[in-house]
């Protein structure tokens, strides 16, 4: 079921309209490298896709594909997953930990070497979760910003600017996407309920109350309640559903479920949900559950604290999530 509430072009925006209008003034002749800064699910990716759609007169949602490529780095083989269309490449660079610089030099450099198609002057490269990319890799990318200005434009997505090297920030146009006030979201929900979907006042209040200002959740809820008035809110919130699936797989006694957890984590990364956020939500699920006694909860807390500390020194966060799952599995089996 496609979410028809997602704006396709910049002229379609109801929320973040001021940012969309600013982007609408940009053309292929004057476009520069950009950094979109804001909390997850505030509309950063939607704005970027709408910008690409408007500037190329296309629909990235219909053109994009998920691709896989195997890179040989030293004696190791690294599988890279990335999203692409004829107009852009999109990658979660920080997923690859110590290999991120190799991916810049081997993969991104190769993409830059190709000429853009359809006589377009630039190919766009989107890098998600840029504030999680190592400092050394940021410096490598800074050099690329200078060298690849002829045929490439970079678009970075970041939660904040605090971890980003100043040499990068000085070379990009910064676009801050705010968390919208509840009054603005209430007006949006009301407008959609009157003009597009028939949503009861009870459901409108429920959406505003439980969405935590998350546009992804709000739009899914509006569409869900339109098609099925008997739905529970928990059935609509896909992020919470993914988190529940991770918890269910941790509780399973087989090791095959680790692969399932990895796949769920990749799906969350594709919608800009970071692994530290996932780990926090999974931990909270164990803490509020009545299936585990206080003794087990204390031990799970010890595991979570240990892994939280490790995350500061281990660049590949997904390893930490999988390690947490294995430690809790062992804990549940032996108790």
C-alpha cells in the first residue's frame, strides 16, 4: 500500500513548505553541495527526493532500486548495498565501519568517474547518517568535494552538526529541518482529514498523541485509519513493529534469528533509523515487559550498558546490536 501523502514534487508540500520553496529556487545551473540536518523522520529525505524530482522532472520513488556490489578489500570481501536511480546514488556509509575509507576510494570514486546521463550536468550522491561517519572518512570526502565539483553534487543527511568536521560544513549549504510544533501537525492532520482521508476526531487526537511528532508515523497512521477504522495504533507504527520483531527474534532460541535481526536493522537504516536508537528501543521493550523478572532485567541492563560503552569505540554499530542479541539470548536460555 503506497503512501499517497508523501509529496513527490516541491510544489506539493504542506509541511516544511518554506524549505521546499527555498529548494524550488535552486536549478541545475546553481546547485551546490548540501547538508540536511534534523531529527529522523522530520522530512529530510522527502525534501531531498522532491528536490531531485523537481530538478530532473522525474519520480525517484518509481526509478530507484536497491543494489548490491561485492568489493575486495585486502583479503576480505565486503558486500555494499546502495540505492540508485539514473540521477543519484544513496548509501549508508557509516555501516561499513573500518572499511568506509575504502568504499570512498573504490566505490564512490568509481561512481564519480562516470558521466551523468541524459546530458545532465551532475550526478547526486546522497550519504545518510553523515554524523556517524568517522573523522578520517569525512576528510577524504572533503577532498572529493573539491575534486569532483565538475560533475557531482553531494547531499549529506545528519541528525546534528556537532560531529561533522568544520571543513565539510564550510563547503556545503546547510538546511535545517525542524521538529514541527504539535499545533502545526494538528492543523496538518485536520487538513488531510477534510480533504483527502476521512479520519474521525478520535483518531486524529490519537495520531497526534502517539506519533511523537514523527511524520513517517503520522502519514502511515492517517492512511491506515482511512482504510481500516478498527486498526490499533500499534499496528500502524511500522517502526515499533520492526522493534517488536527484533525483540521476538532475540527471545527465539535459534541462531538463525540473528540473520533476521540484521535484515530488520537494514530496513530501519533505509528509513534513517540509527542502530543506537534501535538498541535503546529494544532495551526499553525488555524493561517494560512483564515476561521477565527483575533479576533478568538487571542482567539485561548490564549487557546494554556494556555495549553502549563499546559503541563509542566500535564504528560498526550493527555488530553491537547483534552482540546484544546473542548475549541476551544466552541469558534467557541459561536462566
